[in-house]
C-alpha cells in the first residue's frame, strides 16, 4: 500500500493536490487522473471522466489546467448516461 510520502516522491500531481485540497478529496481526484507524458520537468495528466488536461511541474506547481480537470464523477448530479447495446429486430431474428 502506498503512503502519502511515497506518492509525493514519484508523482508531482500529488504534491499539488495535497497542497490545494483536503486528503480525501485529493485521493478522489487522483484516482481519476492518468499520466500522459513528461517532457522537460513538466508532467501532463488527463482526467478519465471529463477528459480535461492538467500540466504540473516536477516541483508540484500547476502550469496549465483545464476547467474540468479536477472534477470527479461525484460532482455531477446524476451519473453519465450509458447507452445500452440494443439488438436490432429483424424478420430473421424472430425465428432464431
């Protein structure tokens, strides 16, 4: 199990989140972020729910942040609609 100290050492996004948000909120936000790339000490992450991007320096300072980068699924009043796979009815499928 990772402790907060280990996360801070390896992921600059945790440095930023723990400075700006309470611990439980920071953990909830971090679960939705996935690492995209790193170049010249800038780390880019993408929110899996909202697809907003955030760029953080290796020291944990925010460089760029989309408006929806730190939103979680619990921020929405209802869960996003998930389309069901519906089988099309054809005349042949009635007899199968």
